[in-house]
């Protein structure tokens, strides 16, 4: 099953716009990740930056070992709602961030040795005061890119993320138990294989001093064509060579092809081509369509001209570029028709905003075992007002 597979619920039975996550598809992805853990002994964390639907944490923590957070708020969410390991990384921490993280995070990873040294004493004191074990890590930059879109490539020239080999300070590794890298984006295991070669060449001498090495995210493990066998071999061999625990921290792979954004056609107008206006917004509800950029799939649609009736699909906002793309359909679109965008669970939900005051999509869970649909969150004016002052 992939992102183009038809949904298993009736989109007419939910208010729009709404995100709908199929719990059966979540379980399918977890089964794949559980097999990777069983075969390799690695640990897998949920990257909250990609998927933070905490109503599903009771299901996810049955398989996943914890979360990785990019901010004190994400770390607190992980501590309060997930209840397993909490790893934190940010490009920079303030003193207030560190005080917050000392109460929530089990592992704090630093982006530079300057920040590590600045907060090492504070962390030790707070850990003792709170009777908590807090492990320290350092993010390294492999300086090895794998063809990712530049905005999503942490190893691009001039990247602010991770310590390069020339700046690495082995003399400051006292108390550091883990090294972390991240350089992939929606990629297969062959990219990881080349990355490991590059990382071992640059930093391999330091791995035996560590308790763990974190391979970061971007591994599309649950994609149908992903080479799980190669991933398992790479992880197992790395562990054996260096005597360390290996962490993976996918966000996208956990929720890949599990969610939908259901929208309604509000109007159909004629410009250079027919235009359908939807009750959703690209910059507000699926900003990666503009940032990545990419063309999301809609169930039952085709490329422009592929089917009998082609439309440009636009959102409600005042932004001229609030356009999802051009799509064709077997029948003419009519006001009230429901359109279902696929693969909308990861990144879309966490990036929504209230641009133009447009209402945020509701969030629902579909349970295929009994056909039930449960709305777990709806939003209104107070959510918009509460973000402003």
C-alpha cells in the first residue's frame, strides 16, 4: 500500500477540513519498525518534529523506545505523554532551555562544543539536584550529502548543523556518551550505507568511546521499496564493529502513508483553466507543498489532461500562490464534493498555522477493525486568538 491507495472511510461523514489518520496503517508501519528492532537490537525514537499526534502515543510506545525533541516544548510533550526515553537536540540552547530540559530530557545533544562547555556544569548541578541521570551527546556533521533538497540537507555547504571533523574536540569528550548525525531525507538504505562509510572515515576513531551512536532520521523504512535487509545489515555490522547501541529516529517513517486531509469544494470558477476553491489552504494546512515543493496526490485524480476534466485547485487564503496544483478527474467537480489528499499525517499536521485566520483542520482517527471514526481534536476562534495578543 502507498500514498495513492484509496482511503477506507467515508469522507462524507466528517467535517472538513480534517486530518484523518488510519490506525490500521499506523500499526502496519509499527510492524515494520518492530521487525527492524528485533533483527538488529537497535532503538527507534519518534521524531516529534515530523509527527506529534500525542493521542496515538499509547499505540506508538508499544514499539518505539521514546522520542527525540527539537525544543523544550516537544521534550515536555514526550515526557508527559510518551513516557519513555526523551532525547533533545537543538541548534542552540538558552539557559532557560537547559533548565526546562533538565526536568524532561534523558539525553541532551549539543550542536557545538562551545555550548557543551557552557552548560556542562549547570547540567551536572541540576541533574544532581533533581536526582536525574542526564546523558550528554554531540552532533557531528559528516559533510556528506545524499542529494536531498537543499533546504532539507543538513550537510549542505554552510550548514549550521553539527560539528565538522576539523572542529571536533576529542579533549572535551569527558562525560559525552553519544554522537549523533543526520543527513538523509526520504531516502533508502543505500544512502545510509554511503553515509556510514563517510562518517567512519571522519569520526570512526571516537565511536568506541561512546555508549551509543544516533543515525538520525530521513530513513524511509516503511516505504514499500525500502531495503530493510540492507538497513538491518548496516546497523548490526556497525554495532559489532564499534560496540555501541544504535538509535534511529524516523518521524516520517512512523506515519508514512497513514493519514489524509479531507477537504470540500466551495466554488468552481473559470480563469485560464477551471479553478476549484477548497475549504483548506496550502500555506496554512500543507506548507511543505510550497516549501519542498511537491504535488500531493488526491485519491481518484490524475495528472493534468490525463482524465476528462482538469482543474487548478486553490485554497481559501489571500495568497496568490495558495494552489495545490493542477489535477484531472473523471467527472466535473461540483460544490460540495469531497477531495482527499493522501500522505498528510507527517509534517503537514505539525506545520499547520492560522494564516488569514483560516480554521485549523480537525484531527480524527479511523479504526478499520470496526469502521469507527473518532474526532480527537477540533479547533475554533479561541485557537486563533490564543496565538496572538
